[in-house]
């Protein structure tokens, strides 16, 4: 029987409920349990696909093509498992399902009501996502006291009644402020959060206290008495140097065994943190440093939001840094600067490498193309992700192949040489403005060119699959859903996608004749060719991918292209 851990947040949002949940999952996995995690987003959006990244952070993509809140990314990065889109619930999904069912006569004349139909649908989805796992963590987004959370707490309480209290435990993650004028840590907001949670009939079994500093005994005892929580269930989680230290710190407080005990479980194995500790040291005590410029269009947003908009790229670079003992310092470069002041593009040479990340729309595009040109001509390591690959092709077509009218139709619909174009099915979607969930989404298989740089990078990191039977097996594994297409010969790799536009096959021969290699492709069952990777063999590292390999990077298994990129940056 699956056991559940419900994680809710008190006081304020943004205190690290997601990484706390992910860390807890990692700990329980270390004790030998099969763990999964569900994120509840109480907003009305159906999914995160139409949310602006500067509003809500990056849109995370799952193997099965979900466009999800970035917290699912944390779960994958800590748990090293692929998590399905069904592990993300939004109020929009719940209501849509209920209303669709009602319209189809599915309630057989019943009155459809907030209680019980909404909590029932929540429970149905949560238990479905938990199937096949020993422990399922459920993180409830937002902060306790939000109106939009009520149905979810009601559903959890109802699940508790059905399963028995020994099978569900509640963790409240709160924040303890230290007002600067008194320099004293205050427990009152936490006491109030406990009271707010209790209004749902739920008392927390554990409290995780986030704060700038560690909790002292006086404060722990105060929470014990005021909140009626056993002292050893009050866990201190102060700010630290890297989020990857959190599982180690929580274990110092014995969280793993305490939670297992509460769920009437015994450890199945002794945790082994050796490798994790080594990687954390690689982050906190690096021996070398590289500087990476990320060239994007950044409008009116501060550093904090930026880091969140590109969290997976940040994390992928951090993972490589941990493995190599290198501090990767990121500089955000606004590509519009290069449009307004073309001479400034030389600054690209100040970095050990540049990334042109994914993006949408028309602004800052020529600046990005100029940066790619400079990197190519001066052999500065370059990694193009999705839009980054598309623009690298536009750049190469224009400046090396002499196709001066080369462009992507996303920017210039009627351009004379659409080297990046749109397929008929996607054109229709755009015309009809059916934007939600309609891009090329999720994991696609790419067949790599034997002997290419890319094939070597995937081979050296053991990420490629050579055996077709093995791929078919992979495909059947639980939550995964891969679009394999025709596989042919050569090593196969699986990466996640989120885009509409594609390399126009008509230009491939002309571009390849000038030295750029298309080193991986996906072939649809109908024979359509989709280009997935490019490389320029004469450069140290001039590589692009139509995919988002940053979605498949975690601390213990960094993404091959990021690894190769940082290794090249180190050689610069
Ligand atoms: N805008 C491009 C497309 O839709 C690239 C998208 C991306 O970078 N994720 O194809």
C-alpha cells in the first residue's frame, strides 16, 4: 500500500517547499523506498504551458509532453526518476474534467457540487499518480490560508480517513523571519500557520522551519508548546550554500527515520551519501572557474526572476560544475545590446563559452545571431538550445553559405530563404490560435551520426542506447512515453522538446556542403525528417540541439552536452 506525505507551506511562499519535498524524497529513496512526488498548483491554468516564465519561473517539460510548473524539475533532479505529467494537478484540470464529465451525462442526474466532487477528483488523480510506488509526496502549492487550497486539504483529510492516519503524514514548511530592527527570530507567524492548517482538521506531524539561521532551543520549545508538536519533529532548515546540501542537513536531524517511523515503515537499506557528498563539495569547494555568458532577451526583469526563468540551464551547469569541481559563473547578456551597439559583440570573447537558450518571438534575434557569429569565427565554445540551434543555422546559412535571405519564419514569415520553417500541422495550430499543449512536446528519439562529436559525448556518459529492443523496453517502463519514429542505424538518444519550428530539410545539403554537420535526426513514421543536433567539427565546440537537454540533467548524472561544453570552456 502506498503511503503519503503531504507537504504544505506556511507564512510566505518561495521559501523552498519544493526543494524540501524533493530532498525528503531523496532521503526516503536512500532508505530503499520507491518514491514519487505530486505537485498541486491551485491556479486555474490547465497547465504551465501558457504561463510567462518571468511570472512563474521556467516551464518544465516531462517525457510524456507535459508543460509543468518548475517544481517537478526539482523532484527529477533530486530523485533521478522521470516524472509524468499526471503528477501535476491544477484546479483548471480538476474543474475541466468534472465539467466535461457532467456535460457527457457522467453524473447520471446527480447535483455536481464542490464537495464531494472536487475532492473526489483530486483523490482520484493523486492515487493514480502514486500507483506502483511505496511513498508518494504531495506538495500543495501556495500558502496555507489561501482560498484556492481549501479543496486540496479537504481531499487530503478525506484520503486520511480512507487510508488510516498511519498511512499519511503532514509536514508544514514555515518561515521564521528575523526583523532587522530587533535581530530576533520570531515564531509567531509559524504558530499562526499551524492554527490555519488546523482549520482544515489537519495538525502537522512535522514542522520544517526555514529561516536565515538555525533554530535555537528556545524557539523550538516555543513551537513545541504553542503548536503542540513533539520537539524532535521540529526540524531546523537554515539558509545554506547549495540546495543539494539540504538532504544531508535534514538527515543530520534524523528526518528520514523519523518520517519512516511516523508512517510505520522500517528502513530497507542503509543510506549511502558518499557520492552525493562528494558532488556537494564539488559545488562548495571548486578548484577551477569558468565564465559562461547566456545570451537572451531580458526585458525589465531582475536577476532573481531570470535565474528562475532558466532554472534548468542553471542547474545543468551546476551539475557539471559539481562533477568537475568547477565554479560556473553565469553572466546574463542582453542580446539587444548587440543590436544597439554592434561593436559590443566583441565582449562575447570575454567569456569561456556562450549559451543561446530557448526562446520565442522576434525581439533580440539579430543580437543573438551576431553573438553566435562571433563565437563561431573566434572559436569560442557555443551551445545552442532549441532557438539557439535554429539561430545558429540561420547564422551559418547567411554568413558561410551566402544565403543572405536566410531566416526563421517565426521572425520573418515571408523571408526568401526559410531555413527554419513550420510544418503544415503546426501552421494550422498557430492560425487557429490553439496555443496550449500543441508544440512538439516531450521526449523524442534521435538517431546520431556515428563518429560525430555528439555521438561521442552521449556515448562517454552512457546516455545513448544502441539496441532497438532496449529502447522498446524503455518505452514500456511506467511513466515514460517516447516518440521513437523510425530508428534505422546508429546510437539513439532521447531528449525532451518544446518548440514549433523546424529545420527546413531543403537546405540541409547546401549547409552541410559548407562544413556544418547535422549529427542527429528524428524520422517520423511518415518519413518526415526532423533535425535534432548540429555541430561544426572545425571548432572546439560549436554545437546546437533542437531539444532541451537541460531537462535531463541531475546532480548524479549531468547532461552530456553541458558536460562537453564546460570541458571545452575549460580548455579555452
Ligand atoms: N521559438 C522556437 C520554436 O518554437 C524555439 C522554441 C524554444 O526555444 N523552446 O520553434
